[in-house]
C-alpha cells in the first residue's frame, strides 16, 4: 500500500552503519575509500552505483533527495548549496547558446537578475508573460524556445498560476516546464502532477523551517536530472552533508509545521482584510484573491506568506516596520519565527520602479512570512505597528 506523505517523510532512511542507529548518522566526509584497484576503476567508470566524492553524492544528500522525490512524485533529483544555485545550475545545464526562455514576469528578484544580467552574456534570451494572460505564452514561442519557467505562488505577491494550463502549453510545444515550488512546499502542491518536468525548491525556506541552513533542490524526470547532475558534478554547487542531514530531519515535521503556518496565515489575512490602514491583502486561500479557484484546485492550503499594502505610501511603510516589536525584520521566509519584509527595498530592490510596478510591488507592500507563534501575538504586533 502506498505510504502517506507524513510517513514517507519520517520513514525514508537509506543507510545505517554497523551500529544500527535509529537516527540517521552524519557522513561528514569529503571522499570515500575503495576496496581495491578494481573497485576504484569500476566506480569511476560508473559501472556500479556507489559514493565516490561528496561533490557527486553523499549518503545524507542521497536521503534528502530521495525524500523530496517521493514527496513530489519525481523520478530523480540533485541537491544544491542554495535555492539560487538550484535555479542557475538547472537552467544552465539544459540551455545552449542561442536558446530562449519564456518566464512569468512575477519571479524572485535574483532570478530576474539572472535572466537579464547574466544569461545574455551566453546568448541566452528570455521573454516574459503576464500571469493573468497565459494565452500570450504561445505568441512568445520561437524555434529556439526550450524552457517555460514560473513560480507559483509567486514571490513576493503570492499570485497563483494555473499549473495545469502551463503543463498543457508546454506539452503541446515540447517545452521543458520548470516550476519553482518554494512558496508551497511539496506538502501543499506537487507541480509534476499538473505537467511540470522539473520542480525547484529553496530548501532554505519551509523545508528547513527554522532559518538555519542554505539549500536548494531540483527534482523531476530522470533524463533531465541526468543532465543537471552532469553539469553540477563538474561545476560543484552541491549541498553539504551537514545541511542535507539537517534538512532530512526537518522534513519529518514539514506537514505539521506547514499546517500551522497555513492556519495562522489565513487568520492574519482575514484580519488584515478588514483593517482600515490596509489598501489590499493577497493570500491564495482568501476568497478575494484573483486566483482563488485555481489555488483551491492545485494547493492543499494557502501557504505561509501574506502580502498587503499599507496606506500612506513610503512614510507609512517605514513607520510600520519601525514599529514592529515581536516579528523579525528579515528577508527570509518559511521560518518558525514570523518575518516582515519590504520587497521594494530588499528582495526586489535591484528592479527598477517600472519593473516593480509591472509585478505589483508597490512602495507600501509588505510581505509577511507567518510563523508558528500564537496567532493572537502575531496579530497584536501587526495591529500596534499599523497604528
């Protein structure tokens, strides 16, 4: 019988030492030894599956990847030192000079910088589509288009894209559909079920859940992951064994934590929706969200992030952030501790005013990563900060 999500997260253990430990041990080693000359030759010739060097694979990384693959219904995966290492390495492994990417306009600021400032140096171009106009994607396709890329929910505006519709377009035009699933986590959403070929996560966020380590992971079809692996084995962005061990243990509580994140976030969103100092609120499971029906179709719950706009522009926003007492002012998210962020001056500050406006990032926008504190205390802090 197929095991449930929570059981897979806890009971996936690939290796035990001769000590038969109950908790997975740490494999803090850069390399592995061989039994004899023939074992060494056969291992490097890849005639057998075994650990050679921790830049290639490690028992801790292997376990973390296996867990995420099971959660995402993926065939294979590779773990990276950070979320952006996963984004860059995945795309770089699949793209050649002259290739073209079609991406949603609403993406993380660093991904936007990658598309605009670095890929052009290698003659890799891109076109953006508006998230409320998926029909425009087909008009942007050229003979060189290879990848269709999107986040859902998006960072920072928590917009929701119809993954099934993207999957249909990608399949029709033989494009590789790559989805950044970081805001949802594998617990709330599995993009492969809707047609995605590859799924990327920043493990730094909900997967870790306590703001301790940096990590990234890409999972998906074995054929595509083989290309990602070959590129990454040479270029070296691999996840450290220690961080992989931390993340593998963190995944055991992912479902419990995310349930509480979502419960708190929905209550905060409902509170803010009725606050006189707030212009608007966006949260995927609020009925007022523009893509509410799509979110309900493809997500188990709305996630941990709430976006809203403070009335009064920049000055009101500064007063709000300066008045916060309990919540943390940080650029991270998915932490057990609630975090408030000003995207216009932090995560998306490298974008021009016009570029931010195109994606709905206003000067008064606040992104709240709702944590695991008691919801009454979270609301009380935001209430006093709003004045």
